[in-house]
C-alpha cells in the first residue's frame, strides 16, 4: 500500500475565465495532518473545492489511493471517503444538532450505521449530546464548528478536508478545535487543512505547503516551513 492517500498532479482550475490554480502538484500522506497556507486569494479554498469535486479541473489529475478521481462527481468522492468541512461551517441552522448529524450520515456507505456513528460523535463531542435537540443556530460559534466537524465525520471519511476551521472563533475555542483535529487524526483519519492561524497550524501539522497566487512556492515538514525566513516574515510577523 502506498504511503500517499491523495495526489494532485499539475492541477489547474478556476471560475469561468478566471484561472485560480496554476499547475499545482502535491501529495497528502496517509495518516498525516497536512497544512495548506497562503494569503487571502491565493487559491486555498478553490483547491479544497477541487479535491472535494465541487469545482472541475481544467488541467491535471487527482488520485485517491492511486485511483483516478479527476472526473468523478462530488457525491462519488464522498462515497470513496472524502469529506469537506467548508469555510463558514454551513450547518443547517433550523435543524437540530441530531438532524444535522443524520444528514452527514445519509450516504449509502454508512446509512445502516447512522445510529452507531451518532453515538460515536456524542462520545467525541460531549457538548453536542447536551445540545442534541437544539437548533444549530442557537449554538455558540465553537459549538457550531464542532457540529460541522462531527457532521463531516458522520461520513466515516478516510480524508477530512478542513477549510478555515478557526475562522471567527475566540483563541480559547480555537485551541479546543485544534485539539479535536489532532484527536481525529489519532483515530486514523487523514487531515488536509487550510487555516489562517498559520502559527498554530504549523505547530501541529506534519507537512505543509505554501500557496501564492495559485502556485505552490514552498513545501516541507511543517517544522521546517515554520522556520523559513519568508514564512516568518509573511505569515508569522517575525
């Protein structure tokens, strides 16, 4: 079995005539936390949407576990084990916590295990069990982010894509979210994360890529990327 779970080769993509990603090639190692950092507008969210199948590629290929998924629909990719937690959480505000979780576990691969998976999520996020009958919109920002992650995990993914999970959260809550992300990895889920909190992300990620204007400019073990002079100046304020 290859060490690589996800591989992009020379991927380009965008919106209509606007080309956002320009020949991106990267790998996400099985069982790792891999970070993608870059300034606003660099193309990070676009890349996550490409991997999840929400935006088609105009050039290049994507493979999951050495299987070409370049032209597969997003629904097929979810069945294969790719789950996206989008920027802004996007939970269903009028639905209860438990109803949100059920939606996450509706795909055919896990539907028969839905009740079991909900129990697992409540053990993993005890606060959600306390709020199980509350509408999503009544939760705090941190609780909504926990619900978004739990809903993504309901699909029992092999690869969890996280797009800016700390956005809009207080520092104390961010620390809790990052702790849960590390726990997710400890349970065997591979994590690919886009995050604005570069300092904290590089502290717990295994490997990191730096994206600028749709092109990769730097990559390496997260500890090495953190010590790179350009990263220190541009992203860490050092």
